[in-house]
C-alpha cells in the first residue's frame, strides 16, 4: 500500500504492508506551486521500489491539508495553492491503482481509531496541535465529515472575546493562541526573542514570558476541548501534532483548566497520541487498504 502525507513543507510517503510494516519511504520538499506533481512522483517512486522489497501495492492513500471532499477532490488548500484539485483521480490516472484522499487531521483520526489510542473507542475526539489546530471527531464509530467537508475545525472556535486576530479573520480563535506558530509568535512579540514552541516549553518554570504565553495557550485550548466535550461527550480525547510532544507540561495544566471549569460532569480522559507524527500516514494506509477492499487488522500494527 502506498501511503502519502502531504504537508506544507514536506511530502512523506511510505510503502506499508498488510502487517503495518513500512517497507520503503520517500520524502520530498513541498514545492509551491506544483505540489501535486511531487505527490505523484513520490507515489511513482514508491511503486517502482515495491518489487525490490517484495511487496505489491494495490491502492494509494493520501492525506492532505485543506478541505477535502469525500470524492477525493481538494476543494481548497491555501498553503499548497490547491483549489478544486481532483487529487484522487490524478493519482489513479498516474499509477493505475485505486486512490483515496482525505483531510490530514481526519486521516490522523483514522490512524488513532484503527491503530492508536482510539482502538475500540466509539466516541472519540482527536485534536491535532501543529502549525494549525483541527480535530477529527468520531461519533458512534464514524468520522464526522460535515455538509461541506469542514467539520472539526476546533482551531477556529472564538474563545477569547476581543482576542487576537486569527489568520481566518475572526478574533480570539483557539488557533491564534495555542498552535505551535501562535505560541512562537506570541512569545517573540512579548520578548523580542525568536523561539520555537518546543524551545518555549523547555523554558517553562524559569521564564515568566514563556509561562504566560503557555498559560494563555492552555486557557484557549481548554475552552476548545471543553466545547467538544460539551457537544459530543467523547469517551476519550487524544492530542496529537508537534505541540502535543510537550507531554505532561501540556496535559496536566490542560486537565486542570478543563476540570476547573466543568461543574456539571467529569472530564473524559485526555491523552497524548502514541502514534506521533505517524498518525496521518498510518490512517492513509488503513484507508488505502479499505479502498482496495482488503481487510486489515490495523490494531496489531502497534506492535509492528
Ligand atoms: Zn480562526
């Protein structure tokens, strides 16, 4: 199976067999414009490499940012200059294999549901904290896509009245405070010192500006997660993406923020993804097997 994760900076592809073993990988920088050609080249190189590693891909799974409709058309992906791009059809034509394309965060949701923290969970929220913030919402075992394929945009819940302007045009969005980019931007604005979100986490406890920026990120994110909990009552909330690598520095204050607000019910368990950056690509592989009509026991992939 060919699984590809299209990101704003890199396109990462893998040949994944039915046991979940990665047999080969390909990575390329994301050009702009022309990213779709690189996606197809990465897929073609993996297909060409397959016989040499004793495997035979029968479908392609691709996860992409933006708004992706169920037919595999990327309606809009601003960072890639894509608009109404029929990516699934392009991949089928280029490779002669069935292809499936889904939103990257929903792909990560499939990964968590089938081979990550969400195995056996029927009501699940997977919140990806990366350059942006979005969620995959699973209700009764089904991913919620929405009428316009835009469900789960928790990053654009306005949670800080009169707050900072978000890239989307609203004020006070979760994403404007708690994404990796927002944490770095807000710290630099306070201190004049550039630092990545990861470096800022490393400063916690010894740098009052880092503590303040982090606390505001936690408040905004807590309100976003609280909204999901109130609306959908998930059994589990999984945090993925780069900011989730902060681990307990994120989990403990986030749980405290939510439980301090919730008066009328308990907060569901909140955990960090065990799949890390692999969640989207694993989800793409699962979807590709489904597209090919091949049943796989992805739950066993955790041991692979
Ligand atoms: Zn926004």
